[in-house]
C-alpha cells in the first residue's frame, strides 16, 4: 500500500476534502500537514452535511485514524468545538481516532488580535491581504522567531506560565503602540484557559513521525490532506497575497517528520474553472456575468468567512506551475457540473506580458496583475451531469474539456467530480485506482 499526498493546485477551495473523503475508505491514516482553521470544507454524505476546519475528512471513515502534524497551527477552542460538534453528529473523536503532534504551534487569542489589527491597518493603506482573520500568520511568525507556544508546552504548566508571562505583555505593547489596537490580553486568562483545555487535549498527543513510519512498515495506506492551494504557498505563491504555510506536497514530509522517499503519489485537485478568496492577482478572473454565474451555481462563498469568492476561468499557466512545484502525478477535476449550461467555456492557455508570451506567473505582483490572458474557447453542454458515473457517459463536450485540460496541463486526469455527494466523484485513472485500492 502507499502514501498519497492530496494538494489543491489553484488558490484553495478546490474540493480536496471531498476527494480525500472519497479516497479514504481504505486509508489507515489521514494526515493534515499545514494551515489551521483558515481552512474549511463541507462534506455531504447521504444529504447530511459535516463542516470541518481542522480535523481531516478521514474522520468520517470509522476505521481511519487522523493525525495533525507539526506544521498545523492549532486553535484549541476551535478544535474542541469541532470535536464536540462531530460527536453531537455521532462521530466520536477519541484519542484512538485522532492524534496531535506535540510540535504543533498553538494559535492564541493575541495572534487573532494581531492578524485582525494588521488587516485593519493595511485596509487604511489599501494593502490588505484579505486574511481569514484567524491568527494564522502571527502564529507561524512566532514559531519561526522561536516565541511560539506548542502543544507540548501544555505538559509543563510552570514553563508554559513563564513563557506566557514574558510574551503576553510584549504582544499587548505591539498591539497598542504599533498597530494602534484597543485589544489587550490577560496572561492569566490565556494560561487558565490553556490549562483547562489541556485536560482534554493531552490524551491526543502522539509522535506523528513514528506512527507514520510504523504504518508504512506494516503496509498501510496513508493519505496526506493538504489545505489551501499551491498558489497560496508562502514560498511559491503570489506573495505577499498568500497564506503563511507551505501548502505544497513536499511540506507533507517536513511537517510529518518523514523522508521524501516515503511519498509514493501526489494527487492534485483543481476545479474546472478557478476561484480565489481575498486579495491578490487572479489573471483569469471574470468580472462579468460569467463570473457571477459561476459564483451562484458553484455556491462560491467562503466556508470560513462567508466571503463571496472571486470567480473566473481555468488558468492553465497557474495549474502547470502547481503541477511542477508539487510533482503532481495526476489531477482530479472537480465541479464539472457547475459548467453545465455555459454555451462557451473558456480556458486561459498562456499569458502575454508586454506582448510577449510567458508561461509562468511573473515574479512581481505588478506584472502578475497586468498580464493579458490568451484564451481558448470550447463548446459547452446542457445535460445534467449529476447522475453520471462513467467518463464515457459524460456529454461529448465535457469529455473533450477533460481531455483538453489533461493536454494543456501535461498531466493525466485521474478523475472528475460532478456534484457534492460522495458517489459523485469518479476515478478514471488506472494509476490512481490502484494506489487508492479503488476499482
Ligand atoms: P490566512 O491564511 O488567513 O493568513 O489568509 C491569507 C490568504 O489565504 C487570504 O487571501 C485568504 O483568503 C487565503 N486563504 C486562507 N485559507 C484559505 C482556504 O482554505 N481557501 C482559500 N483561501 C484561503
């Protein structure tokens, strides 16, 4: 059996959770490796909706254990709420079902305050990033500057207390004097809350790296579930309009504490069109009726913030880049059904910058924002795709679109999805079927 990394290869919200849920029937472990509760997805099984932000979608499969690796930033209040709402829905998240890396940094209330205060300040200057306001960036910053509080700190209350006593006043000073914010935090309140939360959280602590190596040695199927999208990657995305973690497949190894040779397959997920939440370049964005229609039919509103997503056409340049930086083996194209009824479907094939063709996102935001996109148009279809279960049953023009997307991304299409239900994900690629043990 194998280890598969599933990553989004656009700007997030590609439908990764749904695909992971579909593929995890036989998975032993599902590992989340970056981001925090800035992510969010809704899984629909037999009409019942489950919203997840931190816990991997594998939790919906009773025989699967989920792990949160060291690169995930954790807001314990949100995690505990999620555990509770899952158990209210009949999915009991015991420490047998979920393991948490002791190295994972904690999102604390002042991180959220700083994230939001910075965004307000940037807004006045017109340089807002459009973060989710969940404290993700400030938490990663503290981890890198070695001022972070990690899950393992909960094991040593005295040390935790000392760290917080030092950090909280500094954060308050920064909030007040630099960011001009009124938000101030009490060290004692944060400490007391963490001690209370630790009673529930500590039993979940595990050694993620050792668990993974053991599972591999025993021949189990392991799945790594990416969050956000490759073009929001801190190193390779449209910086600074990115998230603060590395969202690409390689980071699964770093975060989980395994080597690159322990990954067998990289699966990229992309929509048949494109969306983006928050600010930043989006060359194929459609500001007209088509974009509006994609938003309405595709229900393109953020799961975490409820913000309307910006919508546009498939961007082959961006996806090709994502395929490259992840080492994608095959792609799954989601939300094909949303394109039903469009008489013409556009695909952004390549960019022109000052009249010259370019085949990558330019390095500067200014250039990214002024590229012209060269589009190809394909004929659409009107048939409802909801009941389709085989590639050959798709309308001919939908088949042509999938084949063309494979051609222009230079990547095998291993499947497609035509609706939100579990059985509306269709796997077509032989390699992917084999690796996920799905026939
Ligand atoms: P942050 O991750 O909250 O710092 O936000 C940074 C950027 O990433 C913003 O443009 C967000 O809208 C975007 N972002 C963060 N998480 C997601 C996600 O799960 N889907 C799509 N965009 C996201």
